[in-house]
C-alpha cells in the first residue's frame, strides 16, 4: 500500500526535488541521448563509410575491416535481430560492390565476402554470450535485492507520533547489493533507529544485515539506554562470529549510528560507531551536522571493549533527522567530486521526510550522472510541527535562497 502511494506521488515529488535543488537533468538527458544516438548509428555509419571508401580508393585498397566492424560493434549493444540485420547489410554491401565492379568471381573478392560473413556470424555469437551474461547478472541482482528488501521492510509512515521515511538504493555498477541497513522500532523508551553499513557485498553481507537487524529489534525493546543497545549489537556480532569461526566470516565490521527520540521530549540521543555523521534539518532551513563528542570504533572490530557514550541534541518541532550510509556522501560525479549532502541541503525546506529522501536521491543521480558505485541506505525521521498533517505532498517547497544550488 505504501508503494502504491509513493508511485502515485512520484511525479510531484520529482518536481519538488527539481524545485529545491535546481536541475541539470536536461543537460544529462541531452548528453545521454546524443551518446545513445551515436551508438545506434555507428554500425550504419561504418557500412556507409566502407561504401564511400571503396568507391574512392584505388583498387588495391579494401574497406573490408569497416564492414567486419559494423556487426561486431552492434553485437554487445543491440538485440539479436538487429545484429543479424547489420551483418546481412554488411555482407550484401560487399557483394553489391563486387558485382558492380565485375570482380565477384575473383579469389580476393570472394575471400572478402567470406571474411565479412565470418565476422557477422561471430557477432551473432558475441551477442548471445552478452545477452546470457546480462540475464544472469540481472537474475543475481534480483535475488540479492529481494533478499535485502525482505530483511529491510519499508517502515510505517507514522511511528510513535513521528514521520518516518526510508530508502534503499542499490548501486548500478556492482553485481550484488551491499550490506547497508536501517531499522526503526517504537519502544517504551521512545522511537529508536539504527542505520549501518556492513563491510562487503553480496548474500554474505545480507546475512550479516539480518543478524544486526534481529539483534537491534530485540535490544531496542529491552535495553533502557542507547548505549546498552550498542553493546547488545556488539555481543550479537561476537556470538555470530564464534559460530562462524571468526568475524571475517561476518564481513569483519559494521559502521552504525543509533538514534533515540524519547516520547514527549524535544531532543534526540545518538551513539555513533564509526559511521557518517547524521544531519538534523530544522524547519527554517538551518542544518546541524551531528558529530559525536568522542569518536568510537565500528561494531565487530574485536579490538577491546570501551564504554559507549551517547550525545544529546535538541530536536524541536518541525525538525527532521537524516541518517545515511557512505553511498550518499561518497557518490562522485564525472570529475571525481564527492556529493556533499550538507552543502546541498542547507537552506532547503521540505514538506516531510518522504519528500526529503525523494529530492535527495534524485539530486544524487544528477550528481553522478545516473550511475553509482555503492549502495545507499537513508532514513529520515521528522517531528511534526503543531497542526501539521500526516502527509503534505501538495505543499510547494520554499528555500531561503538558491546560492548553494548548481
């Protein structure tokens, strides 16, 4: 049901993101269209170039390499039928040229036609191999993503009186999903949240995520303090590491940030175990980076035991906590420049957590050109202002200025 609601408002949310951040989408789309058009036209251009070259060059020069290249270039990018058509066009072009100059029965022209025919058959084989590889890759990704989404269900939009939204974005450049995780629990001590990142990728990372999520849901209900929850996660990793003959089998370590928003208090507590620092966005567009007072090691390092220390921050009505994994902060553009969520979000105002995450993920796609190399988990928890409705998808975004926009 939540997915249907999100699909229904997707167009409006995308427009919100463009209004907030300013968009380079037209430029990126135009560049992508030009590149795609050139690739689609390249086999035909090679065949046409071969015809022109053969008609203008001396008889002892041949354009056969251009005709062979046309179906070979089409093979990894186009469908089987189009690859076949390209190969047929290349062979017929060579045959037509030799019939026109009256050399079709000579040895060299026959060899040329056989060479182009062989290249076309090889292109068809390459096309089949690429297509099967893509199908296997897609199947592996679907399996891993399905397992991950089963472990990370979409949280309710309202938990403990707070507005909640979460996203998991799988990287496009990797064969398997990674170990990014999030969970939210409504407990007697308030709404508790965990966002983490397992070192590693694939189904082993998904299994480690399941261990952490299970331990968090149990500890969040039972432990009186956020520090106690962190220690329970540490012990859960140690037990699993012992069961699996060492923590290396559990992907080694997990960076995580734990948050607690007590009921009836305009504050939040954080325990950060080596994770990217969360951001608190205020109703007026102001922004705070919630850096820990004392840095701490990630979970599962097995380098000794130190007491955790939570930090407390004011969280007034209308404020939103944003926690994320390094797939967001380490997303790069074509020049290798990292995405800076602090700079991009400062001074921006969003109707709610869902719109925040939608605008943010759209902006990251624009920054990276639509291709990311690491998975990304994000969760936003907002404390509604007095009289604020549960959802405000029709309210326009207002920014104090656009000086930070690109």
